[in-house]
């Protein structure tokens, strides 16, 4: 399309946005810290789910310094249930970068924002356009969907070629006079109007420009090259009780749920039954000879992640001597809720 047609499309999206946008708290400010927190929370999270987390997070950490100076466990506990916990760890690391490298002032330049831990091109563009009205186009899942349909682009969005193509197209459509408003508009349009399944094209203000609608194949876009293979994993959790105490372990490896607490874990190649436990040498990591009084199977939980399915078995164990391995944290059973854990472990603890 010509520049004139690009601006026409932008004007249509902005007009639609002003009439249909949702009333969300981060839209009432140009504070880059507030906008940053909202954008990170909304990655991989629906707005209706993320809103309460956003409100609690800003109430607890109202400024960069508060987040930078907080304990990591406090940050992870507040994030509990949102998933993708690297987002929370990166937020705090970036807050500390702002304190150390930018004198506690949120940077205004695109490259400086992009240098922050965990901030990618999309988030940097969102922050500088929403806060400072700088002309950087955002490209997220909503934008991919809107543009692929309007222009009937069959280049897969999950390839390097596709990402480059859509990034350049989004930038060419940007209204330099009001880039922040344009970015908000196209994202909201994708979230509410040009939805993934069964969009209401008959009542779409941009349908007359939409090549996919004209070709009656809106559902074919966006095109993706392929899905990542799902990995099955088998977790065996041991709720070890010593009188009024239980034990937790902190996940420190580069894996899911890094730095969250969990019950002592034995991962196996297949699901274990109660009868399998007696012959499993891995249990020696937990129990010395004659220390365990008895083990009982409590329940199984299937937990689905984006690229993994966790089949978790929970066993309760009573011991007559305290564990001596310092990698296990002994706590009172009543205090278990104070520690940040995965949604899977939280579900088990919550139903005891």
C-alpha cells in the first residue's frame, strides 16, 4: 500500500480503538515503569488473569527502587501462579540495572531500554512508544494476526524471514505523528476484533481492506511453520513429615521454575507406583536406612505447560529422624504457604 493508504489504515484502527478500548490501569499513565510491568505481566498471560497480579505488584513495588531492593523470594511469591517465572527474575535484574547503570531513572532511549535484562524488541518498542511517543512499531501475536490477514501474507510468522517481514511492514504502517496510539490500537484490535477463531468480519471497520476476508480464508492466517514437540516428564514428589515439620527444596538448575521451592523431587523416565518405590535407588538421596517410617501415595496431578506435560505423583512420608542434608529446608507445615512454589505444588499443598 502507499503511504496514504497506510495512514488510512492507521486512522481506521485508531478510530476503532478510541471507541472500543478497554479501561485498563496502565493506559492512564505514561510512566515507563508502570508500562513495563504491565507489558511483562501480559506476556503469555490473559488480561483478565494478569490484572489482579499487576495491581498487587504495583502496590507492593510502586517504583523501580522498591523492586530492586526486594528479596527474590518476595518477588517470586507475588508472581506465584502466573508461570514463566524467568519474567519475574528478569524484572528484578533489570530494576537493579536501572539503579546501577541509569542512576535509578528509567531510560528513555530505545537501545537503552532494549539493553535491560529480559527486554526484547517488542517490549522496548511498547515502552518507548507508549511513554515517550517514539516511532517504534510493536509486533506481538495480535499484530501478526491482524497484518497477516489484511495483507494475506502466507510467510510463516515463526520463521526468521517472517519476523523480519512483519517487523518491516509494521514499521511502514506506523503513524509517526502518534505512534503510541497506533501501537495501542493495532494490538487492541487484534485482541478484541481480529480474534484467532471466528472473528466478526461482517462488523469489522477494516474488512474492506482485508485481503483474507476478500478471499474468504481468514482462518488460514497467520501461517505457522510448525509446533514444538511436547515433552512428557514424570515427577515424584515426597512430602516428608518429621513431627510438625516438612521439607522443601529450592530449584536452582536451569530448568522450569528456577529458584522456586518444591517438595523433595525424584524425576523418573516413567510413572512410579507405590510398589516401584522399594526398588528405586534414587530414594537413597532422601532417606537413610531405617529413617523412613512409611510411605503412602497421596495423589496424582497432570500439569500442562506450553511445551511440557508434567505427570506428578505425590507421596507422603513420615520419618523418625530429621534429614541432615542442608539442601532441604525444614519448615513448619503451617508455614508452607509463605514460600514461592509452582502452581503444581501449590495445588497439592492447597488441597491438603
